[in-house]
C-alpha cells in the first residue's frame, strides 16, 4: 500500500486547515503545526493527510484537481452544503442528473472549487 498526502497552497494555512478539518471530520496532525503551514489527518488513520503551506501568491485560475465530499442522497447534499456555507464556503451552483440533484459546486474560503455529492 502507498500512503500519500494532498498538498495545498494557501494564503492562511491555519484557517484553511480548520475549514477542511471541519468539512471532512479531520483533526490537526500532531507535530505539523508551524507558522507557515498546517496539516490535518483522518482521526481513524484511513484517509490521507492534507497539508497546507503558505504561499505569497493568491489563486489565479480554476483548480486542476479538487476534493469531492460524498454524502448519501439529495437531502444530505443540501444539508452538508448548508453546513459548509456556515463554515465559510460559497455555494456556486447545483448540478442535476436529469431530475435528480447530482452535486453542488462550492468554493472554500480561499476560492478553491470543490463539490458535495
């Protein structure tokens, strides 16, 4: 098995780490909290760690890769999206598959795209 970490650039790594920890049910990763970086991990140890590193430049284009948060069913998608808006995310649009809600496109507090499906 290969273990891996998702690395993310950030203007405010601690604030972005806190948002994603809440969104994913992750916790701060011990020993990885520095002024210019933060890391979060799955408390069960099953999912990858996510590191956030301060960079001087802001986001300038659409993400080439993003996180999808998967929940069960349209009501759960809307509930999770509302929870994330309260935590600082922005709702961009709902995508439908025929008559069924497929996913909601959102932005995290630094403008990075992600989906709730």
